[in-house]
């Protein structure tokens, strides 16, 4: 099994170009089920989750070509797709559930495995299924599969999500594009990746309007256009490298981004003592001062993202004073804490609150990754001590970070992949 070897104590300085967003690419790929016209998706990140989604669509019959050199996917659905998404395609990827809505909307039937992914919380699909039922779908769960059908078309209606859910917002938004009449979605997620999905669907000819802060109206259509779309940057990857520079007192230029999209993250880091210069499509990170303690609560966008919680926790171990993190999105997202403690971090957990005692002296250790963001948090921690850290089970890391060891190596890190 592959692992990473990290010898820290080096400044992360230079330039890093941020890849396209995994969390934007996956729903965009799922939505291509709706059309048989030519689709070109550019700025696609070379990560395992995207490869898995591309394989799933190919196995369903999509004529999909993934040009990894150009980071471009071309799709033409020339024939009717299979309406079956098997367990082996979804066992490592939660986003596989996103094919349910478009399959049901286009072909009136779908059999989709209940998804797998990171073990960071239950993330139930009930919100997706309840919304589809309201639109007229008949749904039953049998042998680990969702069996869904609709007699004619999904029907537009008003759906108020019981809680803010990125996946449910995406799934129902895509399905509503082929529903009969108007679907009014309320209490929607606002993540930039959803905005990117909406921009893509509008290029296809979908009739979508934001009618309020968390309100979206979708009027169903019958035909779609071809489209070319460039995926938005990965804001979590950007935040991760900002923290890498801050941890190691480096000077790092982070390009291919839109700084205003990550203002919340930037503002928290500036409060901690990280100097960040914002330009139109890049930032420069330069930690000059001692880090200050801070208190953070994870929230849906535009709040502080749960996907950056583990990474900023490492930075908090270096700050002066006691910091706290309240995790409000997932109930099981502190699994990296035990590994950080093995490196010397002083962290206490009480239910969904972590208390981080700063000025810790981290030491290298052999570590085990438990999920995607925990993996990268341990990579960041390994950049600090001057002795060796070995990180096992890095297949989690490869699901969401493109060539992380190469990007960090070019900026001075001593990090390499071992078989």
C-alpha cells in the first residue's frame, strides 16, 4: 500500500497553481446524463473521485473521453444510458448518489447503490429521497440499493430542505431541470460549487433563477444544448496550501483562484496573524508574526468550511493560547485528533467541540489517515518537525488532492511517495 514520507522543517515558498474543484466537477459530470449533446468540461482535477465518476458514467454507456494532459473531459451520450449505478462504483465516493436525480428525470427509472466515502458521519440520503418523492417518484430501498421510478415526469413543486445539504441541493436542482412545471427549492446550500453547477446547467439551456438568499426556482425544459465549461477552482485546496505556508513561515503565491470566494477563510487566517495579500486571481501568503489563538465554528457557506477544519487545527497547535473548533456539520470529524496527539499536539474533545492548546512541539511519527481531509491535515502536521513522518493509507488523499507531493516538493518540502 502506498504511503508518504515527509521530513519537515522546510519553508513552503514559491508558487502553487490551484486545480479545478472536485466538488464542482462531480455534480457537473452527473448532470451530463440529462443531455445527448456534446459537452466539454475543462480545468478538471486529476483526482480519484473524478476518475471514479468518469468510470461510472462510461460503464453506464456514456461516450466519455478524459484527456488528462489537457485536464479536459468530452462527453457525447449517443445512446440510451444504463440506469444502474452499482456498489463497486459508489463504495468510495459519496457523490455517486448525484446520478439518481438526473437518471430519474431523464429515463424515469434508476437503481443506485447507497453510497460510501469517508467515515466522517452518517450523511443520510433521506433528504434527497424525500424531495424526489414529493416530485412524484416511487422509491424503495432493498439490498443496499435505491430503486426509484416515476410514471411520466417528475413534477415541479415547492421543496424546503429540512436542513442545508449541498448534495441534496445539487441532486434535486439537476432533476428539476427536466421536471414538469416549476420547482421551488428553499433552504438551499449556497456553496460556490453549486453556483458553478448552475452556470453549467444554464449553458445547457436550463431555466434556473435565484429568487432569494437560499431560494432557487427551476422551470423544467425538454431539450438541452451542447456546452463548454471551465470548472471553478478548488477553494479547499487553496485553503490547505495557505495553511501550509503559514505553518512553515514560508512565502507562497497561490494562483488560479478568485480570492473573494474564500474571504471567510482568509479573514480567519489574518486574525491568527497570517499576512495575506489579495490580487485579482492570486494571493500571496507570508507569515511574519507569531500566531494568535482563535475560536471557529464550522458552518455552511459562507461560513467557515468543515472541509478545512482539520487543516486549521494543525495551525492552532502552533498558536499562542487556547483555540477552539466547534464542528457543526458532521458528527464524526475529529478522527485526525488521535494521530495529532501521537505527534505531540495537546487537544481535548468534548462532543462536537475541540480545544487546542497552542505552542505544541510536534514530532514526526508513523500515522494512519482515516478520511480525505484528515489525510491532508496529517501531511501539514508532518511539514513542521524536522524528523520523519510516515503517512499510511494515502488513497484517501488521492481522492481529493492532485499531485500534492509534487506541488509541495516544488516549493521546498521534503516529501515523497513510497510503495
